[in-house]
């Protein structure tokens, strides 16, 4: 019963990350309209909350595993670890989702070479796996 919150947070985070990736894959904001602003806000909020929830849950599982093996830490260690990891992941995944959102469903974005890559993109932080080819190549 004690793992319900962490598991729920992990699943909610994965769902929010998947929503952000699907939104970025399917829509490119073109201007400053209210609709484009709402889509951009939805993408950003779901990506950041998804990363926060998932990384917090994974950190809880990791440090609980360490505690079960006899390694104890003060609460500030897992909190600091999750804080730093969340910020780094959000930073890099926001960069990647911006690249992805600039050209949705563009064949230059290497997703079609690996059909499982699109599924993996729903996992927060996995946007680090996307490699965007430079636009100078033909």
C-alpha cells in the first residue's frame, strides 16, 4: 500500500509526457494566436509536470531500494538528487521538444527508422534520444 503514491505518480508522469510528445508531433504553433498559445502552454506544462512526477517516483523507488539493502540517507539527499535530475531532464527535454515541434512529422526527424522510438518518446526524459538532422543536408 505504501507504494501506491509513487506508482500513481510514475504512471501519471508517463501519461503527461506522452501527451506532450504527441502534441508536439502533431501540431506546430505558427503565431501569437490564442489557440497557438494554449497548445504551447499545454505542451510545456504537461512535459514539465510529467518529468517532475516520473523522476520523483523513480527517485522514491531507487532510494527505497537502497534503504531496503541497508543504505540509509537523510531526506535531503534524495530530495536534492530528484531536484537536480528533474531540472536537467526538463531542460534537455524542452530543447528536444522545441526541435520536434518546429517540424512535426518531418521525415528528417529520425523516428521512422525505429518504430519503437515513437513509443519510447512518451517516457519523460527520453526526448534526449531524438536526434534531429541539421537542416543543411538534403
